[in-house]
């Protein structure tokens, strides 16, 4: 069949909620745009269609100002004039968790359902690279097509597109496939999402415009259906687009011009596609470009934002939701509305110019407030739901005396764990109603602390350490009365919770004793610079680096933990080291070393580096920024003046830990620089593994031949791992999303701080707060292992590193639950569990895993309660019912699988 050339013009405005202006200033212009749009639609037929940038939050932002317009907007959507969804926000794909990407789709489709019609295109117009499992997520949401602007074709300064000698697809249209084999039709904005912007009405101008634009589009199109995006970032609506289309039709009678939308365009496009399209598999990360405009270094801009985000995501998906499910099993309310509020508030921080840290300072100050709101909400849910479960536990056992203090430890990671717990315990409290409040602190402080034993339900004594924290004010909020203030005598209790059940709890008891048993346990600290447990041995050198021995294999990793510092004359988007600069390191800098904690459960060595580094970039840097010199072409260097930064590093080894965990406090007084920590592996390999969205991605250590940038940085979620097949090293992290594999010694370099001074796109936007002057922290864990991170299942250790355990002090009381229990059992080789929650629109338990391996495996799962079970999609549609409550289901290589159970009839 022969198709006539058709120009599909889609009116839109790519709406960054906040970017070079703070949110409220952007919204002021959004309201104007929406008001104009409504007026255009009401005037008649010249304006046919508008695409609302794929994100439902735009409507929520608008209705906060114009609540009376909601029914009118519904009418326009149902008439298929205004096209909405499927996302809640246009979030960054790599810097938000797997579950955050699912919830973004879930809440977007849920919000769109109210309007009756949703645009079924996976819309990623400006996403800074896209995870490889996106086609699988889209297919599970019954979305067959995707449109994106980055990740395949070179996109340079000011979003100018250009050709490389080779790139993944010669056409705008391509087949995009996930590792599991799921595929969608992908449409690349080969000439960007503004290639049909500001169409002239003047005939002479229109003729020149369309001659150029049509030729540009035909160059990359595999079909006669040409796509023209009529809009750009915060672009006001072209109100005369109808007239402009009529002029174009008169000038080019052999071409059909349509004021179109994505649904119609994708339908006709698929009818006219050639039989063979290029197939791209997996991640879209600009692999075959010159590497200068990948925007990957947004992963290290304002790292404090990423750390707050990781904490909030973890509290919601790994703690608050599982605890809420446990509590729901026991008859309590599932806090669906509050969880949805917390998720949606968190997702307000997930757009790419927000979580990427590449906006003006005002934007990121407001983000901190949102993160704090989410953390407050999640923490309150966690406290309440944990206490609800505890109220059902029979803490009154035969070996328990009334004066014992029960402590219930919850593990919500989904994996069995051995964890050293630190819990602040109130040994005694006196209410203000019991005596004059001014006398209470001295009364409590005068009492001698008793010796403490920690026992389990059988009376077995466990090793514990206590520290007197003195007297502290507190209060209770009774459900049936006024708040009750008190003072309490506090101790910090440290103990090992061994074999904590996945998705369950164990109860321990604090017992006053005249003699503390088990004092003779061996210390983890062998000397002032040496740590050892059954899994690893660690020796700290004078410069603060350390040698780590894997006692399971005998493999020795030397000189780990050296810090590296480079100048940065780039911007919030891209790191740029000054030409010819040799990075500074702490290799020859002596550290102050001392032991700050030492007992059989845990030992901590403190290292202090006082490090002189250049104060900032040199004077030429400011001039280059003012002249808008592209970061690739800058010639500035670092200042000759030095300042001192202080690095205080705590290396911690717990009794049952598979490797040391490390926390560094950075007192930063320098500008325009990047700080990394180095882990030379000396493992011979050409590739490595990194945690990504529902995938442990395998990536090359060396870039493609087109790559010109000296840096080859990447995104990670929870970990990065190098292996030679026999031995491996995995570096887990908390909110440290940027790493690079250095060719020398196959070194893993993880960025822990980056200081930069400007936004860096189409103008001069100063961002002094992005210099991150002040005190910051970073945390990671070093895990040596056999084989790969997948084969050894060390990925579970890395994921668990991010998940806190919850310890709850309670009293001795009766209950129906035992002192130790799991609410949800599962098993499956190479499977990583992602979430357990209640469905959004029914009271069913939904659990989700993904297969980290290239081999088929089996999941076996059963909750504490449940009747009808089924296989679900990521958007919680029933896909395949099962006969039994216990499920045994095959999981294909790299498959994302969701299972559901009906809990109540």
C-alpha cells in the first residue's frame, strides 16, 4: 500500500514544574497557558488538539488555582481534544527507585481514570537516559509505544541534535526491547521535541520553514508519516496553528497536514512501518555518542538531595508499606490515603530538573521541605503500624518476669538478616503528674543503673552493650486523653539480632541482673588498625586506606578507600575536569587513626584527614561562564590558593557483616571540585554490574569508539560490582548514584561530593548552594565475594544495607501472636523482592520481584492470610488467576513479576 506523506503536528508544551525559576513562578505561567488553551478550544475548530506533556500533576497544579475548571477539563479530555497521562510526573528514570517508577505510572493512570481517557504512549521527552526495563513496564501497563528525546542520538549544547558517525538507529522509529524480551515501538525525537515549533503563517516564511523542516524529518523517518512537535520548554501555545496549517496545505498540496495527537499518530505510523526496524535492547544512555552531553553527572549534583530521596523511598516501600500490610492482617486499617499522599509528595521531587539537582537554588530548598514532609509522614506510619502489631504479640512468656522490658525487632527487607541493633531504651520514666517536674531529672539521675542481660523467649542470654544516655524529656499522646509529659532514664542498647525472619519480627527482653553474663566474647578489633570477623579481615594503613581480605576465598584487595579530588569547571549537568589536571589523592596524606568503639558486636575505627586542596576554579572560569562557553571548550583551571577540607571517616565492622560499612563526614570549604572514593579491584574483566531499575545491568568498562569525553561515568541505584568470574567486589551505597570504572586496576570510583556553581543550560544561572559548602556525609559498604553479585546473591546484602530494622520497646502483655513470626514467606534463586503492599483499588496483597539473572527461576510464596491468588501486572490488573493460595510460578530471565492475594472476601 502506498501512503501519502503526512505531517502530524502535535501541539504541546514541555512543562518542567520547576527549573530555572521556582515552582510557583512556573505555575503562574502554567495557569496562563491552561486558560489560553481552554479559550482556544471554546472558540471553535481551528485548534484541534493539545498534548499535556504526559504528566497528570499539571492538572493538580492548575486546579489548586482554578478549581472551577475541573469539569470543563474533563469534557475536553473526553472529547479527545486535551490528551493526558500516563505518568503522574515526568520523573528522572535512573535517580528514582524501581518502585517509584511503578508508582509514577500507577498514580498517573489512576488519576487519568477520573477523566475517562488516557494517552497510551510511554512519554519520555527529556528524560536523561532511560532504564532498560522500560518496555517491560510499559507492556505490563498495556502501553505499546514510547516516545523519547535522549539516549540514542547525540544531543548537545542547548539541546541541539547532531549526527554521529554511527548511532543505534538510522530512523526515528525503532523497536525497543527489554532484557526479558518485551518490546515496544519507540519513536525518537530525532530533531528534538521542538522540531515543529512556531510555525509561520506568513507564506514566504512558511515556505522556507517547511522546506527545511520536511527535509529534516524525512532524513530520519522510515515512513511517510512525519512527526512535528509544536512546542518546547514552557512554550506558550501557538494560537494560530490552525491558520498556519492551512497555509502549509496551500503551499504543499501533495502533503497532508494534520493537527494531530500521539494516539492517532502512533496508529497510522504502525500501519506504514517497514518490515524491518532496528532493534535496540536495554538501556538508553547515549552509549554511542561523544559523551559530552549525556547529563549523567546530574547523578552527583547536590548529592544531599539524592540521599534524602533514597531515605524517603526506602522508608515508604521497604518499611511503611510492609508494616502496614502486617497490621492489616491483624484487622487494622491500611493507611492507603496517607501512603498515597506521601508518595505523591515525594514524586513532586522526582521530575528530572528537580531530583537531578540541576535547577536554581530556590527549587532545591523547597525540595528539602518536601522530603522532610515525606519522612515525617512515613515515620509516623511506621511507628503506629509497628505498635499495632506489637499490641497483638504475647510478650508474657513463662521465662518472663514483670520487670523485664520487651523489645520487638522488625525486619521488613524481605530477606533473613543478622543485624547489630542500636536501640534507645527507657529504663524508667516519671510523669509530671507523679512529682514536681523540676525534681524528676535529679531523682532519676541519682539512681544507679542496674547491670543488664538480654534474653530471648527461651531465656538464652545474648551479648549486649549498654551506654548511659542520661535523663530525657518525652511525652505520650493517649488516644483518649491529653498528652502526658515525663522524664525518662535512657540507655543505648547494642545487640545482635540473629536470623531475623524476612517480613517478620523477633522479641528480646531486657532483664536487670546483678552480674552480666557473656563478658568474655572476643573483640572484633584486633589492634588499633585491624578489624576481623568470620567473613573478612581489614587492616588500615597510615594514609587511611585499607587492605581487605575475603576469608571465604582468601582474595586480598589492597589500598581501598583512598580519596580522590579533581577540579570541576562543568555545571550541574556535566562534570568537566580541567585540561591536563592530575587528580589529587590522599595516598601520601597521613591520617589520624583511633578506635572509637570496640566490643564483640561491633568495632569502629576513626580516620581523620586534614587535606589542603585548591580553593576554587581560577579567575578565567567566571569569564567563560559569562560568555556561555560550552563546558567541553572551557580552558580554565584551579586556583593557586588552597583551603583545608576535613574528612572524618568511620570504618565499622559488625559481628555478622559480610564486609565493612563506612561513613565519612565531609567538612567542605572548597568550590568547583569533585570528591570520590576509590576501590582498586585488580580483577581482570571488560565489564561490570550495576543496580538499575528492576535490573542488575551489565555494562562495558570501556566506552564505544565514538566516546570522546575523558570521563565515563554511570548511574547506579544500590550498588556497583566488579568480578572476574571467580572473585568479586561489590560497593553498596546510600544515595550515591554516580560511579566510574577506571581502567587502571579496574578501580571502582564512587562520587561522594560534587561542588558546582551554575545550572548550565541556555544562559547564566548562578547556583551558589550547589557548591555544597558545609558539612555533608556519605555512606557505603564494601562486600567481597565469590563469583558475580548475582550468582553469589550478594545483591541481597547490598539491598539490605539501605533498609533499617525497626526496634520497638513495649511492656509485658498477653496477645495472640507468638514472640517470633514471619507474615510472608517466599523463596526464589536470583530473585530480588521489590515490594509488598495492598493494591490501590482493592484490599489485595500485591508482592513484586524481579529476576536478576539470565536464567529462568521459580518463585514460591505465601502470605500469612489469603485466599484467591493471581498473577498481576505492575498496574495491579489481574493477569492470571491461580487455584491455590501458595504460589509456585516460573519467572523468566529478567522478568518483573507481581503476585496478588485476596485477603478478605
